[in-house]
């Protein structure tokens, strides 16, 4: 029997498994009535898959209802999928949900094409809507405000992860929903507070996942270390189950790290903990403008402790283009963060997410955003459009050189001087002028570019530069032969033709994936 209901979304990558859709599946029976869960299936795709293939796959199952999770990264492709589905089968009921369509939906093309939209939480409202669409009476409203129940009334979704999910994909979990903070660039600023799932029930679900073989857990809580007792209980749960392949990702508040939490973190061995730490800006005036509360001194003190006294991998975030943030003030913040030496500094450009209060600054701060997703800021009153483009290139090069981990010995030399940010900006400008590209830059091209810049622009002695780059290149595992290293890689003096080399490198990458 074909499914009556298909729950679908277009993920950014295969490795991502939609937690939201699994919540809906888990709650079909509880909130939609007997027999509804067995009439529903989950079908996930990626944004890279051709729209025609997605449409054909969905239509082949002959559903009566398709619910789509719509996000900033998939709204363009999902809009076309919905358009083609309605053209092929006008009677098919399309239901939308997700953050991209929960706010400012009135003029969205995808909402016009769909039959129904549930804004906000869908755990209760989507099953109820499906029951009404299948058995009547039909709903009177197209746009349905999502009902927000107590967390105790929501069935947990973790049994909906398949064995294949556990083996090959990131498992998203959440100990709480919501956020008490009001940072205006974030949709969580619209929450009144944070709500925690009953801990015993949540840990029992984690235990079941663990017993099924799950070892990779990405917590989506916006503030994992908000309530320290809860944080300690969860960390103790995993510490008692340590295995060599256990991996835990948490988003943490940078200025809230009391001693008892430090003591627990310090017990974990390397490779287990990854902390995503949203710094965003160190500028007090910008922080105040966007309603962000952050003790900068305490933040730096805690980051320094994590780097020097724990084995946690630190993924820190900065946002360029916030209201009132100049290139110079951003550079100061970057230099302050870089001095602590976190493992990664993710450089983002501000995006105006639908519904976020950041929009209130548009006039006063001259904020101009791209009209198409992901609604990236294009200029502000203190940062012109060419500077935003310049920073965007710098961020891409930073990913390739710094966050890739390929140049641990070369990078400090490149960034030497009074301002690491300005040193890297000079390199980024030079690289752009020389190549005109931010993609298709191979490791070999980067090695040669670094050699040319360090020796030709900064005046570094050539043999010293070659030895430093050689050490980084060999440690990275790369197997070609950059021009500047000719004569130092004796086993590669007669390399295969470039096309053959590229094929071998691709095969090697896939073999190790």
C-alpha cells in the first residue's frame, strides 16, 4: 500500500539527518490518532540532487500529502520541487513548515504554491492537519500557527533514526529547546526562554541510541551550558561510556564556565569533545546594539582555559557586517580571538534571517541585504559593498589555509606582525589579484602561492620558506609535487600527468571517506 503521507526535506548534505522530520514522524500517532504513523514515511534528499529526480521519486509513491521542511539553504530548490509537483498532480496536498516559512511568509512564492503552512512548532499541528486532510473535516485556514505543547507531551524522535543513519550520518539530538538570550541576528531571540526535556526520559533515549551503536552526537541546544547541573549529568553519561570513536558536539556560552564544569571537561580525552563557541563580535557598542550580552574578559579567560587545559576542539565564530561594526573594529576582535589560538575561527557574513529583530537596524545603520537566500548583507553605513566582497574572499581563503589545518607551521609566519588579521588580508588581496578565484585552488596552488608571497612580498628567506611549507605539505598527506618543493620530494620527481594525478587524488579521498 502506498504511503498516504510523505515527510520530506532537501538536506545540505547526505550526512545531515533531519531531526525536525523525525519529530513529526514520532508524533503522528500521539497527536494524529491511531494508525497515522504507519501511513507516513520519511524521504530525504540533498540540494545537489536534480529537481526532476526528486519530483519523480515522490510522485512514484503516490502519496496524498507531502510535508516539506523549508530552510534558508533549501528554499530555492524546494520551491521548484513544489511547483513541479503541483503541476503534475494538482490534487496532491503540499504542507510546508520550518524556519524559512514561519516568518514573513505572505509574499513567498513557495507559500503561494502550497496548500497549507504551519508556522513555528509542528509536532502537534502537523499530525492534526494530516488527519483532517485525510479524514475530514478539511481545515478552513491555509496558514496554521503551530501549537506549542509542553515538552512532556512531545514524543522523542530518536527511534526514527535508522541503522543506516547511525552508521553513516550525524545524529542531531537536543536536551532543550529555545534560548533565553536576545541576540538580534538569531531566530532564537524570538523565544521567551529555554525549555528542557525531562532529563531521565532524554538520557534513556540516548542510552537506546548508544546501545544501537550510535557514537556521533551533535547537540543542537543553543545554550548547552546554560544549566550546569544538566550539563554535568549529560557529560557524565557519556564519560561513563567512553569509546575511541565517541564524538560529541555542543554549542556553549563562552562566558559561563564554572569550575565544576571545567573539572568535568578536563577529564575527557582528545578527540571526543567539540565546542562551537559563538563570539560573533568583541565590540561592546555592537554587542549593545544587537542586544547581545557577553562578558568579553570572561569569554577570553574561558577560551584560554579550554585551549590550554582541556582536549576539547574549539570551533569559534565571528560575524562580519553587524550594525556599526567597521573593518577595523572587526580586525581588533579577530586579533584578540586569534591570540588565544582556538582550533578554528569560522568567519561568517551577517545574514538577515526572516523574522529576526536585526531588521530594525536597516535604516539607521544603512543595512542592505541580498534579496535572495541566504539574504547576506551587501553593505552597511560603515562598510561598503567592495569591502564586504573583499571580506568574503578573505573568509574563503581562511577556510582553505587556516581551518583546513593544512598549514600549522606556515600560518603563524604568514600572520606575524602587529595585526594577524591585516596580515592575512594583505595575503588575501594579493592572492585574489593573482588568481581571480576563490574556488578550485588545489593544495599545490596554495603552497606555491604562499611561497611566492612569503618570499616575494614579506621577504622571507627562500630555503626557510621551502622547508616550512615542505613540513606542512608532507604532514597534510598530499601526494603531488608543488613547484616550489621540486627537488625536496624525491619520490615525486616524475609525477603522473595532471589529469591522472587528479583522478588518483579523488580515488584516494573517496577510499578514505
